[in-house]
């Protein structure tokens, strides 16, 4: 095998009655480990190369602990030692290359790489992941295969307990797996695992961030960041605004919001924006929207489809209050973030 590994994770998994993985929690996934760590994994486990998921027993963990200590990776060595006390299956997922995931353990490793900020959105292959995940009830007693939920609820009631169901989804919320440093989240249920929240991001209670999407720096998010959408440093999303993802429509255009942009309240975009762009409140721009381009005297110089302006910087999109036409002109003032709102302890 190659001397390098794309990523690996050591953690704890949950299985259904059929032995299929519902989820795997990797507290400290590792991207591009050093060769000494790769050698430690090879010499202490049954890993033989390729992309593989192993269930480790106590003896495996003892050997891995010692090998990782020898390799100088104290953090992972201590994790291996601590996991010997786990009553749940201990999982080692190793990816020698960034191929499409083949099982839920690999999916969960990749999603956590993104949420730990080790990989940016679109930085790892997630092709076919939905077909690998099991619809799961995320409950007060952990993840439960939805097909097994009714029986578990009855057993709990007979023992005087109630199982609270927080959601039924293939994805859990991010905060149950990782809370990145320097962020504020009003409602953790609205941030899915696989979201990427940059240092200094605030997501208010009505904000939403999907998987393989998110912010790269300081942002105030009061709207929706759909799957695949990336918001660059210094940009804000107003209350109720929306960014069009690629899942529902079947498109393949990556929607990106550049630096220092503002998408106003209840506005939306279906095209990527460059830097320092503003979209007026209540205005939704799709790729096919007809846009009147104005010069500095507010004279129409051309009419184009919004897709022709995709990715361009320093634009102000607005709607003419008299005619209703969508207009675009040079954005002469970039937004200024309220520093107090983005201060984190």
C-alpha cells in the first residue's frame, strides 16, 4: 500500500439489530497523518491497506496504544487507551484515498472532517452517501433505527421511562458530534453534521446550515445555507433569506457567496456572488432572472440574465419600486460587520 493515508478516525459506533452502522462518533479525526502513525496502525491492527473499517477489541487497542505512543501521537494513543472501557463497538476507519464512501462509517468520518474544519465543503468526495445511511430516530437514548423505535418505546414505557424523539433523519445535528471553536449557535437542531462553521460565525435561531456547506470565516447567519453552498469571510445572511442548493433541482452549479456580501432579509440567490455584493431585502434572483444593468447615472445600458453576472464582484441587486424590474449597479459601499455581534469568549 501507499505510505500515506488520506484520513483516519478512531471512535465509537452504534449499530442496529442487523449489525448495520447507524452512526460513528470520531472525537478527533485525523487528516493526512504522518508516516509513523500510518506504520503504527499497520503494525498493531488487522488493517492491510485500502479504505477499510475495523472493529477493535481490547487487545487491538492495547497494541494500537503502544504503537501510537512510539510514533509520538499522544492524543490518539490516549484515545485508544480510553476506548478500552467502551461498551459500544470501537471503530477504526482508515481511508487511504479520497474515494466515494462505501459504508456509513466512512460517511461519518468524512462529515466530521468537514465539521472539524479539517476539510472545507466540496473538499472530500461524498458521492452516493444517502444510499448508505439508515433513517434514524435521534432520541434521548441515542440513535435508534426507526424500524426498531416502536419496540424500544414500549420497552421504555414498561420500565417507567419515556424516549424523547428529537428528529427522524439520516443526519444528526452537528453539535452532538463537534462544536467548533469560536462559534455561537442559537438552535443546534438547525445545524446538520457535515456543516462547516468558520471561526467567528454566529448562527441565529432561525438560521440553518446543511451538510457540505457553511461559512469560511466571520459571518452572521439568520437565513438558510443550503447543501453545497459556501459563504466566504465577512458576509452576512439576513433573516429568512435563502441560498439555492444543488440537491433539489438536480443542478451542478456551486453557489458561493464571496467576501463582505450581504443577502438581505427574505432575499435569495440562485447564482454565485463575487466579493462585496448586496442583494436587496425580499429580492430572489435565479439564474434565468432578467436583470437591467445600470450605469452610474441609473441609465439602463443592457438587459442580461442573472447567470451572466454570476461570480462578479461589487454588484448591488435591487428591484425598481415603480416598475418591479430587477436592476443591477455598482455596489459602492461594502457592508460593515458589527464587531460586537461577532465577539466570542
